[in-house]
C-alpha cells in the first residue's frame, strides 16, 4: 500500500478524529483543518498528496474548493465527503477535477480502498514527473560535456535556435555527437514533451526509406497488408531527426521539400495529402554544397535545410575536453561492469590526448569501455589501452599538450569535486583547500558548470 500525506478538512470534530484514527492506522500521515481557509494554509505549508474534504463547510463549499486546489496544487488528488448525496454536486465535483465523491457513513468500508487507489495515482504521477525530469536532464545542453571554445560556440548557437521552430542542419564528422545535439535542441524547445524520432537515412534502400518516412496505404505494394504511419506522421507536433541526410535518394528529397514548404505529404499508395506539424533537424558528414554542384543533392532542399547551420568540432579540435569526456565514460562503464575502477593515471590521460581520434567521441567511448573491462587495478593505465593507442605517436598538437595536460587534470579534478558537492561551491572550495575566489576563477577559466 502506498503511504503518503493526507489533509482532512471537516468541521465535525468527532468525525474528523475518527477518520484520522482509521486512516493513520493504514500508514498515512494525516493533517487536519476545520475549514477551507485553514486547509489552504496546510496545503501551502505541507507536501500534501491527497485531500479528503467535506462539501459543506463554514466558509465555503467543497465542490467549488476543488477548482481552487486543482489550479494552485495540480498534483493533489481530491476526494469529497458529503452527509447528503447529491447527483448534481457529484457531477460538478468530477468536472472540477475531484478524484471521487462519496457519502459519509454509507461508504466507510470503501474509504480506505479509495484512498489507496487515489494514492497510487499520485505516486504514478510523481514517478512520471521524475522520469520526465531525468530525461530532460539527460538530453539538456548541460549534459553536453566540454569547455573548449569550439564546443561552447556550438552549444551557444544551439541554445539560441532551440526555442524556435527553425529547421536546423548539423554538420560534422561521424561520431561528433550530432544526435546528442539534436536531442538537446528538441529538449530546449516548446516541443520538448512531444515525440523525438531519429532516422538514419543511410540505413535503408530508397523504397524502404520512403515507406519509413512517409508511410503507406494497404495494397500500395505486395507486402503492404495494412495502412502504416511513417515517421513524419509519428513525429507530428514533435521533432524528426534525419541523420545522414546527404545519403537520401534525390527522388525522395522532393517529397521532403514539400513537407518543409507546405507541412503536408502524400503516403505511398495514397491520393490525398496528410497534414503535419513537425520540426526537421537534419545532419550530415558530407559536403552538401559540393553535392549540389555535382547534382547529387537538390539545391532547393539544401537551402531549405540550411536555415540554421551548426558545425560540430572533431575531437582532435577540442583535445582539452578529452579528460572530461574520458572520465564521464569511465564512470558510466565502471558502474555497469567494473565498480572497482577509481580513475585514470596521468600517462593514460596523456596518451588519450596524443591520439588522433578519427572516430571522434564514438571511438573514445569504445576505447574507454574496453579499458574499463580489461583493467585489473583501481586505476586505468597504458596497458589497458588498445595496442595501437599504446604505440600512438604524438599528434601534431603535441606542443600544446605539454602546456595544458596538467591543467586538464586540474580541470577534471575540480569538476569531480563540484559533482560530489552537487554544485555547492563553498563546500567544493573547502574540499579542494583553495579560496572561494580562486575556485570561481578556475570555474570561469575552465568553463565548468
């Protein structure tokens, strides 16, 4: 049985005391009030889950009070009690947002099961809210790690475009985090609570991609035994992320252009258009302007997609972020496979920064997962790296590495302490044994959150 906090409002003291005793024995915490005014004060002060309220009270009517509570405290469920059952009042109470409406005395046996059902709904709503908050944090711009200039510039642009409905084109090498940016833009938009659907255009043939995107009517082709919604329709009111847009067949590009220009499309095998309201975020690692010149990509679609372009930096162009990214992946994989791992030694970190990351963040993630699995001790060392990384020659940026490798370790340590203190800078400064002013200077210098 889900326990919780209940507010009981009734001006009959004996009945209120009896109900409180019964409800308390079931494990609930019960607060009391004898009129609506004092009840409101309790609601403002306590974390009430469920309101059990009489209909006729000295300072008002419980049926009208339901609307007040629902507007000010939408998470609170409400059950009304009345000495005289009234169908009209019951109907109005439910319209106003009450969970239920019961008669005193006649329904004593029903009240505890009813409270349990109402509390189950409250707990479910709380769980949904927690999950939504977790998802929001996971895909927010704050979840994108890095303090280097190139990544901060990309984040700044993405933050500005997120609240709009503008089409966004993300450019960058494979593995630079284009889908992560697309999710963050969606999470920062007014469509955040709506669907976010990704589709890799390079993963399908022309015919399959057309069906996946636009859907089809039954009988459109041999295996089409029933109507199917495409992702454009499924993403209605939300965001559709088209990865590797440069791989889309040129015949399908014209159909996508129509969606962008008219907010409508025609399913495969259909004769009438379907209206949609969907935001398009596209991404590619290709040089689309060159593809346009060579006739591989429609010029009109290119300019329609190119409303707002964000270029994501390769990992080799943001080497100072490597320790922070590596530490993030270490903690993720250690929790799953090897909880004994505590960190990385300096030679391990330095070698990560020396390597040329052709696969970008995706390659770094794979390397860290492998290292965590292989590690025998509490610290990741050079021997935990793949052989090609152990023998990796210094990169062209190595003259910079000697200057900032120590700074990278300091930055990583400060970020860890801030994470430990949940952002409490006074406590972080105490643990780091530095002045608060120094800590603020370091946070600004390293672009830490």
